[in-house]
C-alpha cells in the first residue's frame, strides 16, 4: 500500500458506473443500455476516418477550426463561440474546472446525469441535488436550491433517464431568474431527437440572450459516434476564451476531428437515424402500454419503462438478460421502478417488446 496520499476530496469522488455490455453465458447480446445509435456512424464518417488514418504521425489541429466551421454552418452559429472536447463530458469538465472550486456549490436535479456530481467534486466544489416533481425538472426547486455559494447549475434537456423535455418557456424562466454570476449549463446530449412539432432550439436563443448560459452537445448519440469521443459547447466569447485556457492543445485527434466533421455534414444520414428513432420509439411505447407498462412521452432515443415497483423492474430485467438483451436499471438515478431502454432498430425494438410482453403475460 502506497504511503502517498491523494489531494483532499479525491477519495470522495464516486467512480462513474457505466452500464453493462456483456451478459454471462451469452455470446451475442442486444445492447439497449447506453443510448447508442443502432445504425452506427454515417458511412461518410467512416470513410473520413479511413482517409485521416495515414496522417496519424502528424499532430492534430489545436483550434479545431474546420470542425467548428462545420458545426457553425449546420447550426447557424458563430464559430468563435464554439469549443470542442473529448465527448461533451470534457466540455462539462472545462466548465466545472474553470468556474467552480472549493466552497462553491454546483446544483443538479434529482434525476440528472450522474457525471454532474462527479465533475463538481473533481473541481473541489460541492454538488447539491435538488428535487424534481414527477420525474420532471422543477424550475422553482432549482431556484429554491440557490444559495450565496451557488456558481453553476446543470440542466439536462431533454432529460436522461427521464426522456422528457422541460418546455422552452420554463428554461427561459430559469435563465431569467438565476443571478447573472451563476452559470446555467444546458446539456443537450439528446437534443436532435426532440419531436419536430415541439418548439425547441436546444438553448441557442438563451445562450444568445444571456451571457451566463452555455449549451453543450455531443456526437455520441444521434451521430452514432460514442466511441469516437467528441462533443461541443456554445457560449459567450469570453467564456470560450476561459475554457480554451484549461483545454489541452491536442485534446482531439486527427481521426476524431475528420470523422466528426464528416458526420456533422452528412445531414441526410442524421435525418434517417432521427426518423427511424421516432418511428420505433412510438411503436415501442404503444406496445408496452398495451401490456401495462407506461412510459412518459420520450423526446430522446430511449424510453423510461415504468413497472409496479423495483422488484418487478428487476424481474423483467432478469428475463431480458436471459435473452441476451441489456437495458439500464435506473435505481441509481432515483427511479428504481423503471428500466431505461434505448430505442433500437426494428429487430431490436421487436425483441425487447416481445421480452417485456412475455414477462408481463407470464407474471399474470
Ligand atoms: N450528458 C448526458 C445527459 C448524457 O446522457 C451523456 C452520455 N451518457 C453525456 C452528457 C456525455 O456524453 P459524451 O461525453 O459521450 O458526449
């Protein structure tokens, strides 16, 4: 045992609990636990990765200009107000590292993403969890949680694992009500999946209006690039300038930059993936409702299937695992009676729906 002690607070940081990707005794699994895109990356992104490979002896761009230009063009944003990171996780880390420290409080909501308290503690700050109401972010609860020490508020919209969307008007009310020295981080990891009939711009207008609002996005979900690790943030120029000072100069590889840029530019493939997700999401929700498993209206690429209680959710999970189907238990997110299920392709959706139907019929 080493005699060398880590810095104070480090041993209070929980280790991130990733979902399973294997089941003992099952050679092939259907993984519906990590909100990955069942269709994989765009073929154009794969071709760009292959084309970038011969240049791996060269250091990558430090300013990510070409990737930022692509994101800016597609989203109608100013490229100088963008920053790219190793997954959106890294962009979130730049924010906590730059703006919070010992003695500061970081607010996140009851069912919020589990990296938020980890990132707060990594920065030496104190994570403060505020309640939600019926699995929905409650702006008044957030505002009640604000103290003199609050420096940053994390909001996932749409939510994970809740799958629901906090209406734009409520996010605007939060942005307007928070004191201007507190950073509001709108994490839009699932923004691409929001139903087109809903008014939603991912937070762009709020970032443009309020200098203390930041928006983060990822290539890991709709773009099918979870393994590549690329995310981005949009903020006021002075915030981007601060974040660039804590960013490693070569945080993204040649491969990452070229692949993510090609994925961003392939709008046709993104549209296909989002449309397939919408189709199988609605189908799955209807099938589960028919066997007595309700889901809140999902605006993401997963659904939150609610059972009678934790025992029933765990028994259903066990049956699915016996068929090699991996979904996510969300007891750790405070919803023990639910299972979070990534929307798959047709085969995956039919397999998980059949498993849940058999479980409910067997249980009767
Ligand atoms: N925010 C939310 C809400 C997420 O669910 C995830 C991925 N699980 C992330 C951020 C981080 O994603 P990545 O680092 O892959 O961009």
